[in-house]
C-alpha cells in the first residue's frame, strides 16, 4: 500500500487534513483500491494536535485544487482509524514518499487514540529511493496524466506509477539478460 498525508503541521503532533491510501499489487502493478479520508480538524485540536503557521501559509500558496483538502465532509478520527486498519489488513508493506513524515504523523495520531498502527516499522518502504534510482538510471518516465499536487490520492497514485514504471523497466532488463544468457548457451 502507498500512503500520503496532507497536514497543517510538520511536527509529529500536526493536524492531519487528509490521508490517501492506495492498495496495490506490487507484482502485477495493479491498483486494487483507493481511499481518501478528510479528518475532523477540531477534534484533533481538542486532543492537543497543532497547527503550524508556516505550514498554513505554505498551503495558502498552493493551487486551488490542492486547497480543496480544507473543504468538504470530514470523518471522525476514530472512524478513520478503524477504516484505515481495515484497509491495511493483508498488506505486507507500507510505502510512502518520505516515511519519516507520513508514518510518524499517522503513528502519533493512532497512539493519541490508543489504537494500534497496522503496519510494523520494519515493513516501511520509502518511495524516494525508487525516485532516486530511476533518476540516476535515467528510467524515470515523464508522468503525463493530470494530477493535483498535494491531493493525497493523486500523490499516492503518482508515487505508485513511478514505482510501477521503474519495476517494469527492471523486469524488462532482467528478461533481456535471461534471454541473452539462453542464447549464449
């Protein structure tokens, strides 16, 4: 699964605006399911989570589409936690583009609500490594699909696409090497 959060604080106790989750099959590059939650802001504030003014000012400079994360129907944190835990059943690894940020804020939120975070830290994978390798190997394909930066679903899907493209390239290279070895024999 790939997760992306949008928050109005960069500390562990920052208020989470929204969470995007994409459940995917790593072997087939298939998107299984997507989730997009907008969390109650006042509820988090009453529990002691904070707003960072610099982050709030940063949000004001983002696109109108990105700022839509501030509006719309929100769900309670308790409901989100249950749905997130359910969505993560049978998930082997948790991916994020920056696991220290996304997973730290999520873990902190779960802890505040005395809930078990469903992914073990030893199963965290950082998409930034794949981005780095793809750029170094010059295999990073330009992403042509329209997407909204800082929308957690769009960001998660984009991150999956980068991983899928890179892994497809690696599989192709491995298959070419195997065919070459078979020809030599």
